[in-house]
C-alpha cells in the first residue's frame, strides 16, 4: 500500500512564535519531520500556511499543500486538517501523521506503529507515553454527583497501587486514508498503541521545551558518538 507521511505545520504559535521554522540542533522542526517521513520511503506531504515553506522550490518526494486560513487557527482540531489534505491525495494509502512539534520520536517507534497497523487488527495506531496514574482518582461532576473516570475503587486507592496509565503523546498516528475519509475523524473503536519512553514524547510548546529538546539531542549524539 502507498505510504504517505503527513506533516501538519502552521504559522501561529502562542507559546513559541515561529517554532516550526526554528532550527533544532541546526535543523528546522518542520524539516525534521519531513526527513523522518523520507527515511520511511513515504511520499511526504506538508500541510501549511507558512509563507517561507510555501515559497520553497519543489523537491522530489515532497508535496506542499496550502492550508486555508480557516484551518490554521490555534483552536482548529486535527481532523479537518487531515480531511483537507486527503482531499488532495485521492486513492488508497496508509497515512503516518508526524507532527513537527514532536522532534524526539525515534525511527524505530514510527516503524513499529506502521508494522502494527499493517496487521489489520487496528483502525488507528498511535504512540503513547507513561503518565501519572493519579488521574485514575479523577472523575466528573454530574448534577452534584461524582462519577469516577474508571473503576469506582480508584479514587480511594493508594497512588502506589494504581495500575500504569499511558497518554497519547501526539508524535505518531497511523491510519488508513479511505477509512478516515469515511469516518472524518481519528476517533474510532479499535486503537492500537506503541509505547515510547518519556523523552521521546516531548512536545515543543515553549522556549523551555525547545531548550530541553536540544539538550536531549545533544546527549543522544554524545552517546551514539
């Protein structure tokens, strides 16, 4: 099946203006995601409203789609962005969504997600990172009643006895293009997961996140070197 690496990047960012163009260890965030897609042998598609990227000369294996302003706001969810991109990419394909703000994801985790999706057991495969199990103590208030999020015993359990919890880290999503077109959303009933270490799940939203990412990359380079 054709493999498409979809890289969504937009101009606006409140936490760190211009972050998707900002070089991380010498390579802009958006280009890091593109390079990861190319390493997979995928057709790379960038959905963007960033003028500097839109003005770049064409490159083999890379397509840049102009994202409409109505899909470039900070309150716009990912589903309509994906739908817009897939309108320009007809036909069957397996799509791997690589967000530029997750530059520390490991190639082996991307490949593991693609391999897991190819089994056909899951409609969506995503990367997940360890989270604080204390969230199992939480609940919703409904008409004055406390409704636990999960097991009714969890709000009263010691934190140490709670089961492990994992959170979607936003770094890798793999799904079938035709199935997404039919649903119109990433939300589905059968979701598989690839567990990743906490440092790989770093999402850049601030200058502090950016500095931390550079420190992690420097440590990786020193270890590999």
